[in-house]
C-alpha cells in the first residue's frame, strides 16, 4: 500500500471513530438518596450505557486514537490486548468498526459472558494463567506484526485529562445545576489507573474544585495498589488474582498515578459482592462487582460526613452491567463456593 493510500485509510479510520462518538449520547448521572447518611446526595455516573457496555468504552476509543495518530495502527494491523474482559470487549467493538483483527489475552476464569461479548464483536479470546497475560499479549502482537495496545501503560497518557468530554469534564458539567455542584468526594476503582489519573488531574486543573473535591480510590484485597499508595512504592507484586473483575492488579501498573489520589480504601471481596447486590436492589437493575466496590467506598465516606453533620455530594461510577456476571456474583452457588470472609473490614489509608 502506498503512503497516500495509508494516509487515506487513516483519515477514514479517524472519521469512523469520531462519527461513532457523535452518535453516542453522554452517560446518565443518577441521583441516589441515602437514608443512612442524611444530607449526603450520591450520584452514580452510569458508564454501562456505552455502546460496548462499560466504562472501558472511553478508554478503548482513546487507545485506538492514540495508536492511529502515533502511526502504530494501520489498515492490516492485528490488535492485541491483555485484559480481564471489559477493555477487550470495547476494543473488539472498535476493531470491528475499523475491520481489523483483534485478539484478547484474558486470565483463565474470566466471566463467560465477557468472552461471548468479545466473540460477538469478532474478537478471538486467548486464555492464559493470570500472571502471563502481559507477556503473552506482547508476544502474540510481535509474532503477528501487530500492535499490543497495552492499556496498563497507555491509559493515563492516551486520554486528554484536561477535557475533550472526558469522564471528569462530563460529570462536573452534569453537576452544575445540582445543590452541591462541587462534590466532596469522587470514588473510583483502579484497574489500569487511567480513570483515577484523569479525574485526579482534572480536579487540580479545574482550580475551583481544589478546595472542595477529593479523590478516593477503592481497591480489592488481592491488588497491590493500596499498599503501593500507603508505602509509596511502585515495585510491589502479588501472585493473587482479584476476584473483582476490572479492578485490582498484581503489580503497580505504569498508568497508576498515586500523587493525584487523596485517599485509598481497601474493600473486602465479601463487602464488594454484597454491595453489588444491594445497589442492584436499590436501582432495580443489576450492576457489576466493581460498582459494588465503589458503593462500599461511597457508603464509608458518606457515613463519615453524616457523623460530622456535613452535607454535600459524592460521585461514583456504575462501571458495567451485572448481566455480565449472572454465573458469578448473581449465582448463589458461586458466591458460596468463594468462602468469603464476612468479618473483614475496610482498610483506610488515612489511618
């Protein structure tokens, strides 16, 4: 293919992605009153309504634009990603949009529904043991002359954190007419670290939010992010795999930016699963387990505010739909088999 033909294809690819974004409306910001914390209003940004079904739709779009504009993705490039599922689904969506082959390297035991959705968008699934996902994805991309998207490295740099309708700019715009337009807390989990990096940077960039808004990141116990934040280390590793798909990592990912985080909470798995069921009941529809982890953090901070007699708002995310977890979180037999520790409590980096 000639250089002119490659540039024409690039222009066409960028047009496709931009057109897809313009066809998609912004995600809803849902208010939720908490009887257990009078005076505190919770808002949940529902990222499950993206075309590919999760928060990772934003990241996948950014990663494709990053790869295209850096000359890393061409008309015949095989796209490869290491993912616990949701990012791979979203990347498979965009790969199909551009008619590019896509391979997802996923940990064994990834929810079956996620594997089916990757396949629905034309992607291939390559299951390996959890610690091998990075190396296997890189090797597959090299063997096929493809592009390893490497979300864990590029998430924090591929997204324009200053605005451009990123998730932070969007939620602040949606809060403008609310009683507390500058939230006291924004609560998110960390998988790549890209979402917390974008929001933490944007809070500082906004300036008017600096005095009011703080960023709290919730983390499951199998993840190293909490200890990395507390100990100020980036060399920690774990051999465990998080049971909360989409958040928690066995190593400190390059996109994790602790300096923009104000507080971290380590949430026991039993509480995350229970909160996912609780929040699903409050909303009248199912949400995924990482949304449950977020909700535990929200309740923890809301009760603190209520105990001090404070009023204000807390914002968090519905990361994806619970329909992806019908054979896990919403299956009583699966939950019972996990032998969860119901006595565990939230660890708080503040203490």
